[in-house]
C-alpha cells in the first residue's frame, strides 16, 4: 500500500501533540498509539488554526 503524503508538517503535528499533552506518547510509541479521540482533537485544532488565517498563530 502506498504511503500517503502528509498534509501537515511534522513540526506542526508535534506542536499540536504538545498542546494536547500526547507528545511523549508520540515520541515514545509513534502516532499509531495515540487514541482516535486525541487524533480527532488534533485535526480539530488544525482546522481552527487554518480558519483563523496566517496572521493569528495562537492556539485556543
């Protein structure tokens, strides 16, 4: 199966993981060990950031 191209950079995903408090899990065990709930929260944060636009980088 072909690997999908990532939409978000690894740095941005790491930033969101830190904000959610799952960065240690990602670092230790990889993204596959993050719960679907937390993955959904990560996507929600990314969408909110995209909707705010490039001028506002503050996470809520």
